[in-house]
C-alpha cells in the first residue's frame, strides 16, 4: 500500500542535478478540507501521512496556519490575491471575482515561468485562467458555466462510458463515509496525481514551471478506495470532542445527510471519520507519487514545494459538520514548505495564512511583491496574530469575526455580540470558553476593535463592537460587479 511512499525520499539532501535553472520550480500542493490536526507530524497518531510527515521533516511545518475565511471560494481568493478577506473582498462564501489587480498565476507567469493548474480551482467562470497558461480541471460535478464539463468528467466518460462517476451516491457535503465503488484508477484523487506526474515526467521546457495540484478530497464525499477504507476500518480514531458550550448544536438541523450541526450515533460518526482519514491517506499517497516524479527527474531539491488546504473539516467536533466556523478543526490547516530556502526540520509558531503563499512564490521566482499584497513570505514570517472571519453561512447565527496567534483565540459572534475566548495552549480543542472569566478577553476585544475600526460605523461605533444581524458578503474591495452568493 505504501511502497511508493518508501521510495519517494531516497535522494541525498544535496541539490540534485537535472533541469537545473537559476530559479526554482514552484509546486503548490493543495487538498480540499484537510483539517490541520489530521496528519502525523502534527501529533495525530491515528493519521497515516508518511509523505507529508517527511516533507515537514525536510522543511518547515507551520504549527499555527489558518484559513482566514474557512470555506472554499474565499480561501481561493486569498490564494489568488495574497490579501486578507477585507482586502480581496470576500467575507464569506461567494463567487471568486473574474479578475483581481494581482493574481498569483499571472505574477509567476510574468517572471518567466510555465504555469499549469490541475484539479479543483472553484472559479467563476469555470474556464477562467487567472494567469495560468492552462488549467486541467476536476470540479466535482459542479456546472456553473454554460456547457461546462470538467476535464476529469470528460476523461471519465471516455475511460468508463458505462459507469457513473457519482456511483457512491454520496453528496458533496454529506457526512456519510463509504468506500469508492469504482475501480481505483477512476478516482478523482488518482486522476489528479496521474495528470500531475505525466506533466512532470514529460516536462522539457526551457523555463522553470509553476504547477498547482489541487485535490478535491478529503472534502466529502468521504470515499477512499476500498484498501484505504479497510486500513482505517478497525483502527482507533479520535472521537468527536464536544464542549459544554456546543450542546446547543446536538439536535440535527435536518434529516438529510448534508447537516451542519447534529450529534450522530457513534457508528455514523465512525464511518464518517473512517472515510475522512482514508481520503487524507489517499491524498498523501498520491502526493508521494508526485514527489517521486520530481526525484526521478532529479529536480526535487530545486523545487520549492508548498502544501496547504483551503480550510478544515469539523467531522463532528462540537456537534458541528463541514466548515465555515472559527474553531480549530474548521479554520486551522496543514501548511508545509520544503525546498530552496526552507530550513530542514523547523516548526514555525508564528501564525501563517493562505495569503502568504503568493509573496513566498513571487519572491522565490525573483519578483517584487506588489504593494497591495497583505501576505508575508513564509520563509521570513513575522506576525503576532491573524484575522479570521466569515459572513452568514448555513444560518444567521453562524456569522463571526476572530483573532488568533495560535495560542489564544478571541471570537465575536456578529448576530448577538456573544464572545468566546480560548486558551489554545492549555485547551487546543476549545472545550473551555473563558470569555466570562479571563481578563485576556478584554485585551483581545480591544485588538479586534482596532482591527475593524477602519471599516466604519457598521462595524465599530463609539469604540465598541457592533452587532451585525444582516449579512455583508463582499467588502468594498471586491472587484465589480458584485455577484450573488452561491447556493
């Protein structure tokens, strides 16, 4: 099962000879909905992620990495622009704009790179390149542009014309965990890695490349191949942790499988987590194949690799499911940097965020970071705290702003003004809400007031935080025209 993993890192740590150039190749590996504690290097003994663990050991692991707006599209706007939610304009789950003043693929392309995006982009319109020379797409069955069919679906129709790519019958936001019902070679995770390895194996360009490989899993459906399902079926997995403050979420909000809150039976939760952990391991294995292709070309150590996710997944913690919450399982993500300029074996504790990828890659490619960019180079990260927020999602009560340095977290719930404060060092699972007892709440509240003050009286009035029962999906910085929220 993991023979590929064992072969991946056999090279010596010295720079390898191959397609040697003055600039490094850039490889962005992105998984969808991979929570920050679900890999071995983060201390999770149940997770099986030997490839990611080795990348972390050979580079920098960011212990406090976050997705500032932890749903798919605003996170991808942060990646595109290098900006905060207010800066790029998406305060919740809306549509990625048609274009931005600064876009990561376009910036790297201007610096002389061949650029390719593979997998899930989640852009509108869906064939928008945002500066890539080309994209080869897996959009999980979404059809948001007239006549669109993703490249994965087109390939599937040719490879298996009598089969259904959705044969598992599980929706793309369901909690249900099941094994993939088709031959493994047809799984979108495998297809994404196949396309990436073929690109690397055959690349003969004179220019360095920027390759983005974006897996649509472990985002639900939690449908790993049977062998990975079996691997976790009898393995001890962490059980959901539920704080006293989260008892109000125990009742299911719907009888459907795409709930956002509800306490499930032990068996239902076990199946969901079996599928989730199996999906993470399958992504890890396919990342191993990609890294092995770099090694075979003798360009592994002249390629700057960044691994991130767009957000996490609650998987039942605090009786919550899916994402969009300020809590660690939703907002914290894995982040690893390996390659030229990244010291081996470092664990960075300064808070990092998705916006930091753009300046990291632009500077590695020899460019100057545009002034509008708010992120920092991950190789020179200096930040005391990071801002998090999400406009109304699922329900008017899920509407919040937060600040964290990875050791403490302050949350302001915009509908009612309720506050939460957590000591993440002593309480990493956020079981004990200290907002009513810790004097630190006052200090962090003042920090939030200062952070939001420039947004105007809708946010801060008389030096106080203002409740906001109404939604504001886009900030004034969102490129016009402003489009309605996705359903």
